[in-house]
C-alpha cells in the first residue's frame, strides 16, 4: 500500500470510523433537564410549530442544518460507484460545512430506481433541514432533479457540482485572465466534459462575459457541434456550428482550458497548441486532466489550477458551498439565485487580491502569497472567506427579494 493511501485509510478509520458525529447543544443530565428536553417539555415547541411552521427555526436545529444528499452516480471523477461508496465524500462535505461555516450537516445517501423516486425521497424529508446540498449526481439527471426539488421545496436546494464549481471557476478564471492580460469577452474557451460541472461552469462564465460562440465543449464522443443528433437538451445549448471535431482541433490557439471530465485526458502536446499565456483549469478529482508538473514542463507562460489541495491554485467548490449556505440560511433565503451566485464570485475574487494573513501562509506552508500566476484564488483555510462570502450572499438575497428575514446590521462584521 502506498504511504498516502495508507494514511488516508487510517485517517478515515481511526480513532473512530468516519469523519462526523452528533453533539448536544442543551444539558441532559438531570430529571429536570430530561423533562424539558423530552416528555413533557418537548410538547410545547411541538404545539408552537404545528401552529406556525416558521417556529421550527426558533425551537429546533433546522435553520443551521444542511443535508448533503447523493446517489453516488458521479463520485468525484471516479464515476458511478453507488450511494454507499459516496459516503466518505458526503461525510467530507459535512465536515467542511462544520469546519468552515459552523453549519451542522448530515450526509444522506439515497438508493433509488427512478429519478422520480429520488426526487420524492428528497422532497419528503426536506422539512428537516435549512438547506439541501445535492452532491455527485451525474448529468443529465442532476438537472431535472435540481429543478424539481427547487420547485417543490421552500428551502435552498443547490447542486454543488454545478453551481459551487461554477462560482469558484468563474472567480478563478476572471482573476487568471486578468493576470494574463486577457478579456473574457475575447477568450476562446475549451471545456472538456459536458456534464453537471461543465454546463454550469460555462453558463456562469457566459453570465460573466464569455461569448457562447467562443466556447467549445467536448464529451466522450468529441466536440459538441450542431450536426450531432445524439445531444441531450443541456449539451445542445453548447452545440457549436463548427467543423472542428477533436480536442486537438479546438485546443489549437485556445486561451482557456477547463477540464471537468476525468484523469489524464490532456497531453503536453495538446497544451503546446494553445495560444500564448493560456489558462488551464484541470479540475477533475482526484486526478486532474493533466498533472501540473507535466503542464509546467510543456510551457512556462501558463496559469495552472487543479481541484486538489496539494498544488497551487485550488479551484474547488469547497471555496463556495460552506459560505454560500451560511449567507443563505442566515437570512432564511428561499433559494440561491443568480444574484447570490454572482455576489459570491466577486467576494471570492476580491480576497485573492489582498494581502494574505500570516495564519493562512502558515497553514499553506509557504513564506508568501501574492496575487499572480501562482495565487489567483484564496486558500480554503482563509478566515476571510466566511464573513466576506456569507455577507455578500446574504445582502444579495435581501436585495433580490428571496430573504425571509432581515440581515442583522452587524452581520459578519
Ligand atoms: N474541482 C471541483 O470543484 C470539481 C470538480 N469536478 C470534477 O469534474 C468531473 C465531472 O464531474 P460532474 O460534472 O459532476 O460529472 P458528470 O458525470 O455530470 O459529467 C462528466 C462529464 O465528463 C465527460 N467525460 C468523462 N470522461 C470523458 C472523456 N474521456 N473524454 C471526454 N469527456 C469525458 C462525460 O462525457 P459524456 O457526457 O459523454 O458521458 C460527462 O459529460 C469529475 O472529475 C469531478 O471530480 C466536479 C465538481 C467540482
Ligand atoms: C469537488 C467535487 O465536488 C467533485 O470533484 O465532485
Ligand atoms: Mg462533487
């Protein structure tokens, strides 16, 4: 067994299996404590909630609790390995919710036959939670699932692989293009992958200024173009009227490569075909589309990012989902809308341009970090992410009319 594999398995197995547990927030020691916590005292909040469902936020943990829900059909870049195998990732997301945003989170892995079964299962348990983070559900089913659940639930439902990834990608991309001296409006963009992350990333880049006709998206069959007759409705949105068919055809002279597909699909030779000063986000986990050392040995004018913690420029949805839910839940938003997503993009990108606190340098194990090719996006352990993103998101929720309560004046200051 490799050292790292052994370490990872040991981390998950000891001192107790798994990464999360439940803790109590009230005393439960005496007869009186139990009389309040359970029978007869618990009947009082029951009556209050039955009279007004909003009281659930006052008397239960609902408002600080996010469910991380998966069916294990697209576990990272490992593929469809089923609900149970997705549990370490989902526990990991729950760990990150708690560690970075103080949100209680529980993972739920759903075995189901039809997409409708999955939707019904989630909709039927939604009242328990303040928000629902859908995770690692493959395209195209993820689009239908998220849409149906947004319609049926009155709490925020957010497919992290779509929108969390898109928000962080857009923040990193706008900064990377700025460092390279390029405008997003002019950028020729290649997106390898045409699933959950790909479609959402490209849609958000378009909202940030990219031109749809400048985007070449590829799936396992190659370039998505207007003469293909095998495209689902989501891929069709990216069908390019082009004669280009292969990755090599489209990557020639491209400014940007976004990989949200699978491991080792981009070669050093492909990279050499790109325009001057390219931006390469190889975001597949755990293994990127091209290893950073291979990319850097192929050319020295690129900005390179991966989804991993152990290389510079980690473009990973961990920079978004804990904080966007914090902001959304704190104003009891009924949804996470485009205004809130764009607010998160700008909050994330702004932090990367400011001096880095010494505790972040220490946690990252580096002497210095300065906005530039090796630092286009903040580190996940940056304590500024929580107040900045949560506040920006909460403000956007209030301004766009989806907040159900006012934002406290001193919120996150
Ligand atoms: N860094 C980050 O924060 C994140 C990274 N990701 C990564 O993105 C990847 C995709 O995740 P997600 O979108 O959720 O999964 P989906 O299953 O929804 O989509 C996967 C897409 O990748 C395409 N693909 C797979 N293999 C190849 C290949 N050999 N050549 C071309 N295209 C290929 C599939 O093509 P087809 O349609 O033909 O099947 C599909 O369009 C994963 O590796 C995941 O780890 C995802 C979310 C966040
Ligand atoms: C980071 C993440 O959510 C993924 O790779 O699926
Ligand atoms: Mg994921």
